[in-house]
C-alpha cells in the first residue's frame, strides 16, 4: 500500500475534524469508533501503510469525492491471494492472513456500502454481459451496487425487504454521516408491480443461514419467464443464499461464466457469476 494523496485544503479540513472530537463523533460516529479502535488491533506491520489506509477511510467516509468511494478505500489493500485460493484478487493488505485491523475496517465498510467489493472490472463485466437489459436487484441493502452499475449506464431497479431509511435494517443501520441509500431502493410491495420477464435478476449477497429469500426470488423470477441471473455470493454451505437456492441452480440452471477479476475480502469465498436456465 502506498501513501494516500490529499490536497492541502482537504488535509486542513480533516485536521480540523479530527481536532474536534465532539463534532467527529456527532457527524461521523462510525469513523470515530474505527479511529478509536483500529490502533489497538494488529495491522499489516507497516505503520505507514496502515496510516495511509486509515487516512483513505477517513477521507471517503467523511464525504471525500469519488465515483466509487468503497473501491477507492479498498483498492490499496488488493493483492493476489495464495495458491490455495487460486491466486484470486483479494483485499488482504498484502498478507494472505489479513489482519484484525483490516477485519474491523471490513465491517465498517460493509455497513456503509455493501458486503461485496465492487471492483470496476466486475461492474464493467456485469454491464457488458447484460447487453443493455434492465437489472432487477433483490436484497439491495443501501443500493450501492445498483448505484455503481447505474453510473455505467445500466438501468437498475433495486428492492429490499427492509429498505434502509424506510424500515429498520440491522445490516445497514441508520448512521449519521452515511447515506441511507446510494440508489433508490423500493420494498417488496413495489417489486410486486414490476415486470421482470426481460430483466436480469441480480442477487448480491442474499441472506444465508437458510433464509428463503434467495430461493423464493429465483423461483418467482423463473416462473415469470426470466432467463438470466447474476449471483454474487459464496458457494453452497457459505454465508449467502439457502440450500433450496443451490439445489435449484444445480437442477435447473447452468453456469455461463465467472468473473476472473472479482475482488473478495481475504476471509470470504464470494464470487460473481452469470447463470442461465438449462435447455
């Protein structure tokens, strides 16, 4: 990881924010908690690299301008994983074991943005594979992936059973300094009124632990005539989707392609895949 560049004006703004602890905690409590805790946790062993990462997190989570702030924070930590994980691209801070400090940052960033890391290559890959078709995302959370795909010209309709801002969402709680949503996110009542026949279904980290959301969404989509799924999550037995979802994929769907440039956190096994129905 390299030094994080900031303009003199932005450095002054951040210095003033850090000097006023009451203001920092009132306006950006998630950042304040991170900065209090991170120094107590083991990092990369490179203090300058850890400091640069913390500065990037501080900058973007307090309003620093960027098209994809999540990626800008994570990007310096991305290196090839070990042979045992296929040398995949992963956010590990240069150590295949990651670190306690990076793990804490991971939870902060996932709550603020999304569980999966939206690398530009993956976003471009999804848009290209959809070939101009509309995307319908269920389980969109704050709508960060929907926002990023929209920036690339895709039409995305996003929905969640608990749209942040409209309902309490434990995974994406209301937090000062963090947008409730990054893209409009409707509820399931709104979803029931749209036609998904010609749309691509996007499931990005659908809930696991036998929650039926993923399998119900897939079955509803297929019954309506849908024929293309973008799945971003872990494999069977992981933290995402339920057993019925994977059983349906095995029996009725075919894997078309897996994104070779997807970036995963070192401690996760997620991937981005395109599926189509069996002929």
